[in-house]
């Protein structure tokens, strides 16, 4: 991961900080104990428990480094910074599919915080890119693998 700015909401910042704290204070101890137990089984050259624990340790350490870098490069978007006149990171928007009439509400967040299953989409996603900076009532074209979808921006909220 480069030193690229990481855009987060206060909730996203807390989530990353909590994950980092859990990795450092809980997961590191758990995996160290697993390694200690596996070493107790004897020859580690063919010990799958030891190999598995070492792999988990490597994953944890890699994730700690990634999270620390993300937090160092974080820019927090507060609700006070978000208006309702144009779509911005931190906005919640209601979009209407022009063709089918279906409506969906999304929160626009930074890439590190995106979670489509929670209707949190990245500012770098196709929909996010298409609606950023647009006003209520605007119709935007979103390029997707199946073609183009048109959305109307029905509402913009904090």
C-alpha cells in the first residue's frame, strides 16, 4: 500500500483503530501461544500446526503494518464537513434507477471503508465516481460491465 491518503468517516476510523488494537493485544498473544504449543510437539520441520500458526502470525503482522500506514495517512470526513447541496464523501444519497424505478440508498465513503453489503460504496466505485459533485435531481450514467445504468439523484443527506 502506498502513502495514498485514506479517507475515513469517524466510524470508519474507530473500526480500524479497534481492529489494530485487537490484533496487537489479543491476536498476537493467541498466535504466540499456538506457536509455543506447536513447538512443544517436537520436530517443527513437519509440524502442520506450527506452519499454520506461523502463517497466521505473518498475516497478522502484515495487517498491523497496513492498518498503521492507513491510520497515518487518514483524512477524517466529519458530518459537519458534508453538505446536502452536492454529493460528497460522507453523503448519504437516494438513487432511482431511471429504467426500472427501483430506489437504493448509499453512503459514500472512502475505499478503505466501503462495504457494498452495508450499502457503503467507495468514492472510487463506478457509482461513486458518477455521482460525486452532482446535485439533487441530476441524472447520471454509470458504466457497468452489462452496459450503462442511469440513476437519478433523488435525495442527498448527511
